[in-house]
């Protein structure tokens, strides 16, 4: 990947959207390209946090795991997304696990490199503060969904969010029922039963693992539960 390729990729990263050319060029020059095969653990919750990542290709699953082994998906990072950013500044450990869902290409920055870049380009600090605010709102919405909505409502929300992302041309990683369950805080069996219930109500069609929304308004009503 050339330096210009890296700059073009960084333009699609949310906190880089309004950076000037000098800041983008500096970020691109210090980025380290990495490749990881599907299934590889990129980082573990609690490990020392030494690196921030941006996804170039593929998808990375960001999760928290309970002592019982139950998994909660916090985010699925696709091309242009970043992860492990906050601990670059609070000196805490990695807050979550990160696993390659497919083959992934990444750009990586060490904590020392990122802090050096911020000192040289203060606008990068302001861009990251803005990004942290958006991430905090995402986590508040996640807490709201888990605490205040039924499994049926959370699954309907997930299906609608994925459909909207696809319509907007975003790369959406395929999810198994177990992965859906981890994302909405339940178990696979409950997801399977709820999908069958949605199908029986004429809201969706299940066919060879694919889910087609037939009644968007009806599914949106379920999402309010």
C-alpha cells in the first residue's frame, strides 16, 4: 500500500474527515500495515494497550466476555473504522477483545507515535475528542437497548440497522445466529425462536441463512418493544 493509498483510506475514517493534508500525511507516514487471518485474536481485554488500529479490509469483532464465558459484542469494525483508541490516552489496558471475523488488513499506530502526532498537529486532538463523544453516545444507546428493550425489540433493531447500512452501500459482515445473540445480549436459541416468530408474522423471510425484510413498518414496531 502506497502512502497515497493510506491517505485516501484515512480520509474515510471518521475522525480524519476534516484533518488538513499535513496531518493526514503525517498519520499515513507513521502507520504500520498489518495482515491477520480470520479467527485470529488481535488483542485481549486486559492486555497492555500499546496500539491503535484502523481497519483497511475485512471486519473485526469487538467484544467483552463475562467470567461465565458469555460474550457481548460491543461493535463490529469494518473498513474505515478504528478501535483501541481510548486507551492510547488514559494509559489503561485494552478495554475489549478484538477478533478478526475474516482476513483483515489493518493500519496500526503505537501510543508514542500517536501522542507525537497529536503534539505536532493539535487539530488531531480535537478530532479525537469529537470522536470520543460519538463513541460515548453509541455506548449509552447500547446500554439503553440492553436495559430497556426486549430480545424481540433488540433483534428487530439489529435487523433494521443492518438493512439500512446495506442500503447506504456500507460493507456489512454476515452474522451467524450465535453472533447476533452476542450482539444483542441473549443466547442463540432465543434468536432462532424470535426469527421464526418474525417469519410467522410475515415480517421477514428466512432462506438459506439469508434474512429478507418483508414488512419494515411491522419490524420497526417490534423494535420499540
